[in-house]
């Protein structure tokens, strides 16, 4: 089991990184993927958990923003609160899902389970991933995705 740093240790280790590496960790978490360097994975896990904690409650801010407009009347306040809650809820869900994906990917990487098999953008193992680690040509991947089976023969007679 990998040791995830506490808040003070995370702050110290993250501040010790050069700016380019800090940006790479934040970029990986924002994209929902594993970091490039395995030693940065525990830092990315802490960052992803922090972002999940933030975005879990973002929708409440939408209701608070709508409540500020009480001067315009209760109907306007209700509409503003509904729109704000919906918008921040959708944005929060998007970033929460990405942070959760980053947390899972970086936990796997830190424990040594990551980057063993090619993965699709949804996190599932790709059907066409070769054992050598090279991906099949784009046309074959597209055919697999569309469910068209084997590629056609190049012979126009169909032999």
C-alpha cells in the first residue's frame, strides 16, 4: 500500500517541485489521467481528493448566488437560484468525475498497477491493444469501434 502524504507533507513536497513539474501534476489531475512520473502519483492523489471535495459542494454556491438577488423579487431570486444551481451542479459534476478518474489512475500508478495496458479515454482496456504496446492503425481501431469486424480485402474481385 502506498503512503499518501498528509496536508503538511503534501504542501512541503509539492512546493519543492519545480514549476514545470507542479504544472504537469495539476494538468494531469485536471485531465483525469495519471501523471508521467510515478513519484508524483501520491501528490496527484491528494490534489484530486482536494478537488473532489471542492466540486462536491459547488452546486450550493449556485443557490447562494441566486439568494443574493432577493432585491428583485422572490420570482427572480428563485429563477436565479435554479439556474445557478443547475449550472454549477453540471460544471461541478464534470470536474468531480475527472478528479475521481485522476485519483483512481494515480493510485493504481503509485501501487505499481498502472500503465501496464493501453487504455481508452473511458478508462477501459482497449480491445485492439497489442501485447507489444503498440496500437493498431487508426483504420482498424475505427472498424473495431464501429463494429464492422474484419477489414475488407484489397482485391476488388473479393477473392
